[in-house]
C-alpha cells in the first residue's frame, strides 16, 4: 500500500511516485508540460491565496500584461537575452491552413513573438510610459501568470516548460528604496515558505555567476530537500538602472532633473509544490501542511450494513456542521466527506497517499459512542497516529491541533536543515572528499549524509569552473556573514565571504 | 471633468474613454493585446472569486492544462479546427540565435504547437486516459487560464488576442446528465451576471450557424448594452459524443459495454468587464457594481490647514475601524483611504471616473460634527447623490446601502432590457425598416431606439446569408418559446421558433 519505491531505494523515482500516487500532476502530451490535477492545483490555490494577501498588504496591486513579447524587446538588454535565448518559445505564424488534408502554419508574423519567460522587458516598456515624475513613484505591481522556458529535462513541478508563478515588478526613485523593496519581498517569501509551507529556508545573495540575467543583485531563499540537495524556492532581484536604461524609464526628480529609475522584480512558482513534496512526503506518500491543504479533514463513513448508512451520514453531517464555525490559521477549516461508493479501506489509503492532514473514520459503533477514529498523517504508522476521540473533544481541539501539526512539520524540517549544514570543512581536500559521495535520503534527524556545507569562498571568477566540474553550486552568500578570515573551499586562497555550497535541483 | 466624449456623441469613442479614464486597461505594444491595470484587474479578481465559489459549489474542481496544444490535435475534429484555424498563434521554434547582431528564431520544433484558443482537444486527451468505467464518471473540472485568438480588430476587454477566462470541461456517462450540466452552468452564469455584475441577461440556445465549432448545442446568456447592441456574456456547450469520438473517450457502462462518453464545456472571459462598462458607465465615467468593486468606499481627507491633518486622519482611521466588522454581499466591506499628496478635488474626480460606489470626503468640520460627506456614484449629479451623514448613521446603514445600490443598478439595466425588446415587428419589411437605422445610445428608460427584436425565425439555412447581408445576428432562441405560429422575419415563411435579433459586439 506504500509507494512503489522508498526514499532510500531511489529518491528521484520515489518523488515521481508521490506525485502520481497523490494524484497531484502528470506529464502531458504537450511535450515537457504538465497537467496539474485537483489535489496539486488545490495546494497551489492555497499558496496563491496566502501569498497574494501578503503581496497586497505590502502595498502591491495585481495587473496583467500580455504573454507575447515582441522579439525586438529582447535585443535591448544584452545580459537578459543571453540568459534566456536558449529556452524561448517563438510564435511565428497566426493561422493554420489545410494543404492536401494536412494542417500547416500560415500567415507569418512581421515580427516573431516570444512567449514570456519572464516579463521584465514588456513591463519596463509600460513603466517607461507611466513614469514621468517622482510623484508617480513608486509603482508596486504583481501579476499571476504562466511563463515558458524551454527546459530539456523536464520534471513535474520542479522544471516544466510551462509553469505558473507570480512576478512582482516595481519602480522606484532611488536605489535605497529599491533595495529595501527587494529585501522586503524576500522576507515575505521566507515568511510564506516557513509559515504556510512549513519549509525552513536560508536567505542570502547569489554569487555573481548565479544572478538573474540583467540584475545587479539577486537574493534568494534556499530550502534543503530530504536528500540534502538545495531547492531555490524564491528569488528577488535588485535590477538597479539596467532595465530603466534599456527601456528608457526616466523621471523628473525633486531637483527637477531627469533621471533613470530603479527597478526590482521577484517571483515564486509552482516549483514550490515540488519543494513541499521533497520537504515533507514520506514512504507512504504525500504529506500536506495543514495551512495549505485543500482539505484539512477527511471524513470517511465506514458502512458495514446498508441499514447503518443513514445514521452514519447524519452523524457526519452533524459533526461537519459543528466544525463550520471553527477556524485554523485565521481561515475556516476545510472539510471533505468522502462518500464515494468505494471500499473504505481504499479511500483511507487514497487520502494517506494524498497526505490529507487528518483522516477520520466513522462507523456505526462510533455513532453509538459519540466518537470517531482520528488518523493524523504526520504520525502515520506510529502509536500516536491513531486516536479514538469523543466528538466534543475533537471539535474543541481542532483549531489548535491543526496548528500544532503544522508546527511539528516545520520543526522537523528545520531540525533536518540545521543538522545537515556542515561547518567543519575547511580545506579544498575535505570539501572534495565530502562531495565525492552522492546524495542520499537523510534519515530523520540524522546527520552525516551529503547536504550543505557552509564555508569560505574567495569570490574569484575561476571558482565558477571548479564548481561546474564538481557539479556543486553556491546556493547563496548567507545574510548572516561571520566576517572572519579563512581559506576558500574551492581554491584554498584567502577568503572572508561565507557561502552555502550544495548540490541542487 | 467628464468624459471627452458622451455616449450620445460617439458611443464607441466614449467606451474607449471610460476604459482609459478609469485606468482599467490600455493597449499594449504587444499587437492586439492589452495591459489590464489595477482597477480593471481588481474587478476581474472579484468576478473570479464569486464565480469560482459557485463553480466549486456545483461540484467542480480546478485543474491546469498546458497552453501549448500539438498541431495534430486539431486534425481530429474537423468542425473544431475550421472554427479556429484562422486565428491561431503558432509556436514553431524553441530558441533565438544572434546572427550578425540580430536575433532570429532557431531550433525548429518537430511539430508546431498551437497556443490554446480553447482547450477541448487537449483536455479530451486526458479524459481519454482517465476514463475507464462508468464509476469514473462524471469528471467535473474547470481551469482559469489565458487563451489566444488572433483577432484582427481588437478592442479592450471585448476582443483582444490574448484574454483571460475560465473554461469548464466535464465528461458524463449519458446524454441527459451532460445536457443538464450544460444548462446548470448556464444558470450559474446568469446568476453571477445578474447578481454580481448587475447585468440582466436573456438565456437561450444558439441557432445552428452560431454554435461553438464541434458542439451539438450551444447555450448562451446575452446582455443588452446601452446602445442596444447585444453582448454574448457566456456560453455553455453540449458537445455530445463529438469530442469523445475524436479523442477516443470510452468507458465501460453498467451493462459492461464499451461506449463513448458525453462531454460539455463552458466559459466566460474578461469580456464580461466590457459588458459591465457598457451596462453601467455614464458620461462621467465608469460605475462599478458594489459587489465587484475592488473598493466599495473611498475616504478622501480634505486637509485645508496642515494642522488639521492629524485629527482628520485619526478620525478616518476610527471610521475605518468601525467598518471592519461590517459585511455586504456576505463579505467584508472593502475600504480605501486615499491619502495621496494630491489636491482632493482631483482625487474625488478620479474615483468618480473609476466608478467607486461611494466616495466620502472628510474635512475638519466633519470631524468636529462627527459626520462625513457621502457621494454615491450612481446618483452623481442628482440632488440625492450627496449627503451629509453622521458617522454612526453611516456605519449602521452601510451594508444595506451597498446592497441597495447594487439592486438599483440591476433594476435600471433590467428596465432598459425589458423596454427595448420589440415584439410588435411581424413582417420582413418592418424588420428591415427597423434595422435600417443605426444603433444609438438608449437614453435611460426610453424606448424606441434600435435594439433587440423578438420575432419568428423559420430556421432555413438561407437565413444565415440574409442576416449577414443585414449585419444582424440571431442572439439566441430564448428558452421561453411561445410555441405560436407566425411568419419568419427574414423570409416571410411560416415559422414557429421565437428568436432574438440584434446587432452585436
């Protein structure tokens, strides 16, 4: 009844199994793209809802910009086009004609259009039109959209040719305010990642060679997956005046002088769902944090005799009604009664694999004793994972309990992260020896597997090649720099910068 | 301060003015596409929220399917491809290369991809995979997405190359259930249109030549704009077994026989916002129904002396706080304090043009007298449009008042619709004479302008040509058929079918 593959046996195969057994998404006939199914999309809707609220609370408004960007727009920012040119979907025709029974593209466009890989260039064009004076600034906007990057090795949620995301774009009258904005939104991402997704992250700056194409600085949040690899979970870019110069975003400042504006951009995507899976799922399938679970509680009637059906269903309806006024995480509790005509044992397993936080079974005896059997997903298989409770006890505790389960998930992931950042590696030899081993599943709370190394980096351009050859990346230069002197883990040269090294998704 | 153009002077120009003066959207550099700005997108978010809730309440779940559809999929359903082939964006390459400093498409795809004009074909492919037995049915799903139809005469919200919509897709084991689904969703559309958008609609079936390409039957809701033209506001299609046959969606029925399934699809788009504008806006700009207004109440501080600022802002904060617990239409009331550093008279006009339901001005004297000046947008310019109220009176009435304003808007639009359906035209001569006149703005509650005609239609194929030559369309064959006999308004032949004739958007 558990996954075909365990994490220990084959972590990548296990990941695919979880996605498929939880019925979250599947590969599409459309090459490299995915179909996001109800349970996966439901999680995304919750993430959207929570993040959208915080984006609005920080003063941003939602807009929508065209997904087609004229090719010439990419001519304007050299670094930007270089970063994306290899993975662009290009629209060249506007109709199909039928020639000898075969459909063919027809009516070529005067200028090809690019399906947005990201929208800096087209939004900068609007900014240039909208911004005249310092009085028009800042402009703080966001859009929820689909984007396309022509990935050659697609993987559900982690890397698909089309994916869903939000991209924030802002313009400011000065550099300081733009940098503050960049960091403010990174903080929002950390908050959503840790509080909603129960996924602890490290915050830092990307090294030069990992920056967003066209950015002055890229900040990021990085999470540790259960195999010790890093997942970039969100990025926030300080673009300086780069896009302002290429798109001509100028304003009259308070000294009545014409000046280029400062812009930022920041985004998170459906990739986060991949992160949630690899942070929390186990060998029995998915585990969804209660805060973002489409349903937090599943009621499954156990009907052994047809005669019992009515009284069990009435009892569940009563229970459901008592939960109506209840909230958790500041929102109404989400409950589903699974009344499908299917063996209840199959239904229970289905919800275990989907990772619903609580599955409650209710049979005739429970009705008579005013009780219910509560199974909590994160404790599945453990003695405390199954509890016979009285209804009033269940409903009285439910809000706290869901919040407790969420906290447990976060604490567990946090312990894993904290226990698996090596800080005792100080020479290139030790470093190479450590990463000579492959990544494996980190058993709960155990140390020692290959994961993150925190150590020195000299910042020399040659380190980029060394990293490439080792298939290691610098995830970030963490915000909490120690400032101490030491030796670069790649070159052995003098170095003061602290870096987080890891393999990554 | 009013629009550059009135409805009477030039209705199409007035429409563009409203969209631009209300800052709802603008034309993009991306040809034929629009940028939806905060106020326009905020309205769409409200519509999405309300409709999404009803889509879920009727048992549907949200999914997401790829926007790229392999060209060969369109080969499968002949009518379908014929309907869309002339307006398709075709992706043919997957990268750009730099040749002599110029970017050019490179890496041609093996099979071109179509940017979805609608998703029947690709979703049918998934259905074929998912459906095995009658036990798997029905599948009821929906997606919120962008779609592309290569319009040659784009118009903001009404007709843009890319637009936003929802498309529902369902599969059923029998024809009856699929037809019921089709009509159920049409009813949901009517409900949202009338209750949320305050836009009354007629419901009916499309004549054969106006059906969705590939459908057995298309049902629609049709609204009357202020110039008497019709706007198709939503459609729901009974697809029979057409797509099931072309995509091979088969299931084992209760008799253990293999059978083709029955599918439906239904959608509404950002076009609805065009409908809201042309239903409600006036010569002073936009008027947004309170139910879908991003903000329902705008507070504008009138600060004449700098010393007064603090006490006025505090007073507004107190008022805002008192509104926090209030609801209208079952949701929290949405309030904005416009504290921008700008002359207050400009701010008031801005919100009038944007059509915020209530604009409240508060100066030092109001603070002293515990009052505020309330301006209701729908009564703007009339004596009752401006009221000095006490704060407690204002907050006590606010929920009811917002719902009253919504009702007033609906009643007004409903009267216009009912008063402007001619039923006394019975011969082709009268019909031709009536439509020989152009459409003009229907002054409030006045009859007599060119709008809708309800009359007989013989249903002969030749009528399609007559309609084309007159630039008239049959909007629908309304559900409430009289069943009486008469003469066709196009051919003079015997006819029993009632049809709604009109010019349309």
